[in-house]
C-alpha cells in the first residue's frame, strides 16, 4: 500500500497537535482519573477513540469516498486543515495556563482574560480551528465522514455557550470582551 504525501502530512499535523497539547497540559491540581466524574471520563475516552480512528483513517485507502475525481476536494481540504491546525495551535499557545479540556471546562481561581493575539478577534479559536482541521481532514481524505464534523460542531457550539455563561459569571471583563469579539469566526457575530 502506497501512502501519499498528503496522508503523511495530515497524520504529522495530528501528531504535532496532540504533542503540543500534551506538552502544555498542566496537570497540577487536577483530579486523578478515578476522581473525575464518569461523564468527563467518558468524553475523554471518546476523544481518544476519535483521534485513533482519524489517525488510522489517514493511513487507509479512501473510506466512503465523496468523489471519483477528488483533486479539488483534497486541495481545499488540505488548505482548511492547515488553517485550522495553525489557528488551534496558536490559540492553545496564547491561552497558556488558562486552558481547560472541553469535557472538564471550568474557570480556574487564577484564570485571566486573554484578549490578545488571535483572541483579539475570536473567543474560541481552538474550537474553531479544531473544527476546521477536522472538516479539512475529511475533505482531504475524500470521505463522507465529513458529515460527522457537522454533528461535532453542534456539540461544540452548545458547550461554548455553557462555557461562556460560566465565564460571564466568574471572570471579570468577559461580558465586555464578548461584546467586541466574535465567537468562532472573525467579524462574524454570534
């Protein structure tokens, strides 16, 4: 089986993304695995399963192909993937110690409002970037699994609304920040 440059690129980007998150993950003060609620453990397990499935998908032949001639689809997907990867990684670096997993989202006692860099334009560049990354990956792989990204986008949007209500309540200045920034895409309200 011949693995294309595109598939190697996609897999390397996923590994780089995961490596950055692991390197920047501050586990001090976090509950042990057995102390975390079952829902949090379940969501963590689902995330790992999805990551492993996507990584395997990059190494396998087209699965549920969208097109017989996917050249433009693959190029568009690769561009979206690259943009999403860069946005998510930039957001993670700029958020620094203020980051928490989507399934464990909470406001830390020393949490600070980050409104510089990419956060000057969007409140959730990591979520937006990860969704673009997945959308681009599935398009680049010419896969109908791209439809699953839409379902994930609905979940992420719901989670961000919950997260924002907590931040509005617990983080000084967050309301004003919300009024001057977009949630996911620069200059697009909501």
